[in-house]
């Protein structure tokens, strides 16, 4: 449940109990269940349709290639970052040693 905690659900249930008559609860829950089933049905239908369109267009291979390129770029950036950090640390360390030698 995205951002909906136990306390929020408890408050919603309490409000439902306060504002809806107990005789109407089964009818309302049945309608909510049917609505949720319909939403889920259309969601899966759209998902399948998009997947079939992706296969039709041939976009799958391009998406795999883009993901692969993305992973390689992240790896190269991480390597560059490490190399840059090492270079900076080496320079700082050598500068500190040079300053200590001058002070001595």
C-alpha cells in the first residue's frame, strides 16, 4: 500500500462505520469489489496490449540495448569517479607531505 499505513486504514474504516449504515455495508463492499475487479481487468488488458505492441514494433531489442548501454555508462562513470577520487587524494597527500617537509 503506497503511503497508506495501518492508522490511516483504521481511520477510514472508522469513518465508513460512522457514516454508512451497517445494512448498506455489504452492498457498498460488493460494488467496490466489482469496481476494483474492473479496474484490474482493464489494467491487465492494457498491459498485454502494450506488450504486444512492443513486440510488433520490435522495440524490445532497442530497449535491451538501451538498458545495456545505461549499465555500461553507469559502470564507466563509477570507474571515472574512483579514478578521480584516487588522483585527488594522491595530490592532497603529496601536497600535505610537501608542506610538512617545508615546515621541518
